[in-house]
């Protein structure tokens, strides 16, 4: 696990894309520090030095978050999912409403192929 930004800032758990690591871009850290935010990132199972968990789903991320929060002494946090991390962030908010007070999915993927979303329209 990695913490960066403002040491006593608003805690934001970052779920990076797939594949990913716990490392954060310097610009994210600088921005977080300037806004009073602490970024927290960990390696989901199967990435970096973490052990795979066969049968894991994107909703399984919600199983990790309470342990991370407890380890850091947090009773509330925000979750930010980037790219492939977005689908992991949304179940955290849905399944942990007392702990995760807000979530964002940025530049994330959508289920393919939903009838209402035409990925290949015009190509």
C-alpha cells in the first residue's frame, strides 16, 4: 500500500487501471497535496507483488477496502477508479455506504456491448 499527498488530508483510495501497480503519477500526488488530499493506492490481487485470488470479480474490491480503512484508522473515505479501476470503484460505493461516502469512475470502461451504447457507430 502507498500513501501520498497531504499527510493528514482527505483520504481518497485510488483504484488504478488494469494492469496496474500501487505507484502514483507525480502530478496526481502534487495535485492531491495542493488540495489537501491523501491518495491511498494498493495492488489488487494478481498485480505487482500481490497474490492472485481466482474467482475474484470487480465487486471483490469492496472486500479489500474495509481492511485498508481499518489498517489506516479511517472510518470514511472516497474512492476514485481510473480506467480499468472504475468498475472496481463503483461496487465499493454501492456495497460500503457507511465507509465509502463518494466514488468516481474516470475514463473507465463500460459493459460491452450494451444495446444503448454503440461503440462502433460510424466506423
